C-alpha cells in the first residue's frame, strides 16, 4: 500500500489551496500548455490512432523524452505499435468516459468504485503492454508508459517520473498510483470543501491528475 505525503504533510494537515496555486504558477507554461492541448485533443479518440500519436508525441516531447532513449528521433512507428496493442482498450475507456454523463475533468472521483476499478485494471494491462516499447534500464519502461497513457487519458492517469516510482510511490503498479491519487484527492477535497481541479486560474490544468501532477512533482524526495 502506498504511503507518502503529497496533498497532506507529515502532520496530516491538508496543503493550503494558495500553496497549490503558487506551485501551479511556478511550474511553467510549457507543461500547462501541453496539458491543455492533450486534454482538448483527446476528448474523442479515433480508430486509426491519429489522435493517440499526436497527443503522445506532444507529451513525450514536453517531458524531454524525445531527446534520448527509445523515443528519440522519429517515433511515429513506435507509437503506432503502441496503438495497435492498446487501441481497443483506449477506445473502450474513451467511450466509457464519454457515455458516463459525468464531468470528464472529475470522473476519477465521480465514477463509482466498481467501474473505476475496471478502468484501472485496463490501464494496468495497457501499462504492461507498453513497457517493452518504452523500456530503459533506469525506468524499466514505467516512465514512458505512464506519460503516454496520461497523454490520452489525462482525466485518469498520472504521469510518473523515475524518482517518484523509486522513492515516493515505491511501486511498479500504475493502478496502485491511481488508487492512491484518487484517495488523496478525495480526502483533500473533503477537508477543504474545494475542487482540486479548479485551482489553476488559467483553466489549462482542468483535470484532477493534471493538477495533482504539479503537487506530486513538488513532493518528490530530494537526493
């Protein structure tokens, strides 16, 4: 079970909303703009994977993952391979979100537990499919996998970097990370009576994982 301090400190006090707003303002326009783009562009996925490739390229480039490693240079063929393995599951999740009648930005919390667990199981299955394609000796493919899935499921998935995997979440299971994120956000919102995804004044970070990522990055262990 994951145990770390992100929205709550070591004394179990909820992070102040103003501090989160400050973290968002300092995080940089590049991430905010890239996230705005993929949230907008991934509303509806297409069967050929064109939206998937565009969004994945946007996020991998933003996180500097096209400068080295398995996604350096021309990555279209690799992303299409990712799509061929995971397209059916991604299309099914996309339709579940579209047909849910719930706010896409808040569906992580608003969908019922059983349905969320089914979505998480699908996401974990796709993560394992992506690992061989995004493999590096340092991250075992987990970093690239989480970022690719975030690029088209920004309402459900957290992009996780190497330090977070190894020193903060201390798990290899993206499903466990999503569960912890949902619980952490639910508890914070219950404490503050605010919606976490309403804290970006520019509106670019509109989904719960998009805002949570900013706080989770700031919470990374140093050293």
